[in-house]
C-alpha cells in the first residue's frame, strides 16, 4: 500500500505601523500645548483648510497633522498535516478522521482510537484491533 504524509509548519511575523492624523485648527494645537516651532512648521508647509464659518480668521484654519503612531507586532504559527493513503474506508473510518484533532501548542496530533484501528487494518490488510489500539499519534 502506498502511504504519503506531509507536515507543513509555518511561522511569520507581521509588524504594522499605524498613524493617526487629525484635522486640527491652530487654536486646537495651541490648546494641546504643542511647541510653537512645530505649529509654525505645520503652517509653513501649507495646505491649510479655511474654516467654513470664518475663512478669514487664520487661527481657525485647520491642518491635517499626525497626532499618534502605533506599532503592532504579531507572530503567527500555522501547522498543517496531510496524508494520502490507499485504504478501504467506511463511514465510521471517515467519521473518526473528521473527529481527530491537532494540538495547536505542542505540535502533536490525536486520532480517535477507532479511526486509528481502522487505518491500521486498512493499510496492513489485518482486522481492526478489538480495543481500538492506541489513542495518540505524533
């Protein structure tokens, strides 16, 4: 009987930097106690948006400014296992495989005892064990 097995383990790290911008008036920047040099630099680069109600009042002119930056690091672990085999599978064998689980932390798989017994009998051409055999593979 031909049996092929493959286990694929992947690890990736994502590093995301987020920036928050707000549309603030010069008065709001002053209220937040921003340094005068920073406010002058923002005004000097241009791009201000006049206030809708009083466009002639310079202190009410608004600018898009960076108000906060955040960094999020995330580690991802993926574990996949596959097996291809030639076996005589009945409904209880398939049910046993779908009720199997893979432990996310330890990297060990478990299989229902009946499914393991059925698998062993199918691949070896022997009758299933009366007790269902062992309960863990890995």
